[in-house]
């Protein structure tokens, strides 16, 4: 079983913001290769950020649940790189679209990461 592990420290976030990114209609994915990955356990370092202007806490948490669910599917179906850290920043357009479109977009964006 793969465990989703979120980034904890502010310096981890600021470090990833300076690295590569992929922009789509629904979100922006920042990613960076981890050089000192010592753990043999398969953990996926990923965090989801939704700004307050997107909606109230109920809407933001619903978006996070959708993105975590899609990520769990991606882990099972795609050859994701576990030696990377990911940061997903959701956009306002994610509220107005259905689950299957968001899932298809996220799968294609994760496939672009090399």
C-alpha cells in the first residue's frame, strides 16, 4: 500500500516553488527530485494547496478530497516517480468541472513528469 505523505516544513514548500512546474486549466503542479530519499517504504510526497479565494472551507476540503482520491488512483494506474516531491495548487475552475475531466487532466500531467 502506498501512503500519501504531505510536506511539513515551509522550507520544503519554498524549495519546490523554485523548481519545475506544469500548468493546466485546473491546477499547477510543482515538482522536484528528492536527492536524499533514504526510506525504502513507498511514500508519495505530495501536498495540495487551495487558496481561500476559491471558496469556503467546505468547498476547499471537497476539492482536497477529490484530488487525494485522484492521486490514489494515479498511484495504482500510472508509473509515478516516488523519488519526487509534488505540490498541487488548485485553481477556481476545479469547482465548476466534473470529476472525470479533472482526473483525465491530472493523469496526463503526471505522465508529463520525467
